[in-house]
């Protein structure tokens, strides 16, 4: 079933002024092999996605129109403890293994993979970037942690991580260097989303960050961030918009062209919802 994605702006402005509209539609279902799709990337004319916890360390390349799997790339020195997002810069792709529902992980890792290697082979190795949160005082196992994370984007020399706060019902942003090693992340802002942030994208051409997620009722939303600084991601204009696509476990977001985005959803069997791709278009 296809339907129109209607973006409501009755209460969309949190900070700043409305300067654009988002419209979109459901464009297709994801194949069963990526029904647990948790991140989304547009690279070299194709989409790349991956499954989350307990699955193989595999990147799936999809045709951007049919969404059929065209290729699989295995990261041979990686483990999929809980892969949650994927991003890129000019020379590398980064895969975030930082899902942390119980708040007890001490091995949060972002895999850095050369695009040259990905273009040349279906089996690659990755550099490893480990990090910890500066404000996490306890690693005692406790479900619904505020130090879970599902969103990552690249900007300049840094990677930006956004947490999925089960208790705080918001998100905290952190940045870490892109170089292999172990780091304490630097805090760069907080935002009360009243929902779970599950994906992030930085559009280099528009200098805009788009976050996606869903609330406690499994209703999806998008957050557009502009005019920010690297020291405070939420220092500029922040606009939250509900996405009227019904119940959906939104997981990933990537931009195709300047003002066009694809967002992905994971299958949610209890609601009978299959993993899907939606296309969002910004109209100024």
C-alpha cells in the first residue's frame, strides 16, 4: 500500500522560523534479508544498509529504485554487537557499533572503512575508533539506559554521536575524532526531543543536520538543525516535525540530492509493519 507522507507544522517550530516544508511518500519495502535495517547511506548511486544486534558484520548494497540487494560486503575484523548507524566522508564509511540498551558496554566502537577497499572487494577490514561518554558515571547493567545510541553523522574532522535516552526522553550530542584510537567523547549539546533519536544525517551542501526517530507511541518525527556550531549542535535553529506515516520504527536517514532524503524503517511484527523506505523532499 502506498500513501502520502504529510508533514504537519502546527507546532513544528522549537527554535527559529519556518523556512521550508517537507513532503514525501512511501517508495518501497526493504527485502527480508535487511528487515532489521538500522542505518542508511547513499553512496555511489546506491543505498547501503545493515542489520542491528546479533546479525553478521555485513553491509548490504541496494538498488535505489527497486531496493533489491545488489552486493554484500563483509567487514572481516568486526563484530555486530549492536550496529546502529552508518555515515561517510569523502574517503571513508563509518559504521557505529554503539547500541547500548543496558548501559554497560565498555567497547563502544565505530568502524572506519576505506571506500577504496569497499570499491575493490567484498571483504574488507576496518580501523577501530573506541570511545566513552564523559558523563557516564556507572556501567552497572540496567535496561533502558540514557547512554544507548543509534544516530551518527560525519562533519569535518569529527564524528557526532547522538544518544537515544530511554529515561530522559531526549538526546545528548557528542563528538569524537575520526582517527583510530580510544577517546573520551566531548559533549556538544542536549535537546529534549520527547522521543527516541534513531538516525542522523549531515548534508554538506545545505549545512543542515536532520535527525529522525519515534516517540513512545511509535509515531515518527524529524528534527532539522541549522545554524549550529561544532561546540553546540543545538545552538542554532531547531525544528521538530511529526511525520504522518502511521506507526513506524524509523531507523535511518540519508540525503540523495540537496533537498531529498530517504528514511528507513525496521519491521515491527507486533503491528504488522514491514521494513520500508520513505522519500522526504524539502520544498522551499
